C-alpha cells in the first residue's frame, strides 16, 4: 500500500467530515463555516483554520465550481502552509558519529521509532548503535535489545536503575571506539510537567557534550498523532526546557484526525522529520506536504492530474 493510500485510510474521519460539508452544498459563507468547523475538529488549530477558510472565501471560484474544486484549492493551501516544515532528512550523516537524542512521553512510540530509524540507517549503509538510556523501565531496555537483535545492530545498556547519563557516556565512547557512524539514544518517557525528570534529560545532554561539544546533533521529539491539541503542551515544555530540532509524529495508522501536524508546524515552526504509519520496521516515512494535504482531504491521485 502506498504512503498516500495509508494516510488516506488514517485520515478517513477528517476527509469524510470535510467531504460531507461539501457534498451538494452551495459555495457560500455557510459552507466556509462548516469547513472551518471541520478543520478545528481535526485539530488543525483555530488560528490556522480561520486563515485557511479566509483564503478559501477570498478565492474567486467559477460559478460552475464543484466540491472537488474546493477540495483541490484547500489542499493546495494546506500544502503551502506546511511545506516549509516537511521532512528534513535524518538519514544525512555529517558527523562521526552522528548523535541523535530521542525524547518524548511514555507511550508515544519512542523505542519503536528508534528501531525503525536504525533499520533505515543500516539499509543506507550506516553502522548505527543504540543506547538504552531508559533505565527506569526494564521492559524498555529489553524492547530495544529485541529490536537491536532483529535489525542486527549493537545495543549498549546498563543495569536496571543505572544512571542514564552514565549509560549514554558509555554508549558514545563505544561508538567512537568502534567507528559507528550513528548513535540513537533512547530516553525514559518524561511527562512534560515533571521538572525533575526534565532535569535529568538536561544532564544527559551535558554529558554528551563532554564527548562531543557539538552534540547531540539532533534532538528529536516523538509525538503521538492521536492526542490532538494535547501534543502542543508536550512540544512547548520540551522545546523550552531541553530544546528540539524537529518532531516525528507516530501512530498515524488508526483514527488520527491529522490536523496536529499543521498546528505544531504553525505554532512552533518545527520541521516534521518523519511520520509513523504502522508497527512494522518499514512503517516510517518522510513527511511530504503535498501527499499529506491530499490525504487529509481524501483527494484521489487522479483528481490532481487533470
């Protein structure tokens, strides 16, 4: 199944709501209000929803314009809105090793995402090393070891409840000695309102800089695509307390409404490195504005080729 097909299945709830608002309706202020309501319910955010419908209302449609014409125009506007934030390529390795710190709240899919990234790096000819710094949860360490075994990459871990920063230090040293090209660091899930846990993440970053003053070269926040506007509070806390270079949005394989991506890019101007669209190792894709916009509006590929 193609990326667009998977996304269309994912965003069926939102695309259906917008299609319902359009079907058989006259293109007027009442229609724009219905579309605005549908966008807000899809977690696009009030400010951006207002702007999108304002642009829609100001466009001069032909008198014989159809709901398809409205969807195509709206898709173009959404694509232009998020295009500046589409995928920055995580696969580009410009340091030796490239040190990538993965952060986020428990349950957002950090560990599985790390496995997917490691799999991609290895396929690209890199030599990734995984660091199991979620020392608070033995299950998380075992999960990372399981994935490491499946992919065929080394995992550095410590004893249960070991100092996470110490494990990171050992992991980076091992990567430097063994000439690994990429280090992916798993961290314990931090609720964004726990100052003590956020402080430990800050400690990890300080330890990393002792071994490489320019590192971490990327700090990536993993977000659950199903939590809607609640994702913004996570972005806000991690961005200001730890610093974020970009996000990966996961769980876009079930009933995600999809608008979270738009609201995050517009509110925080952060790139979306990738999106998770399933549980398999291959189910991670770059984020492309055009495909995303077409999927969230349920536009068929052939509709864009006239």
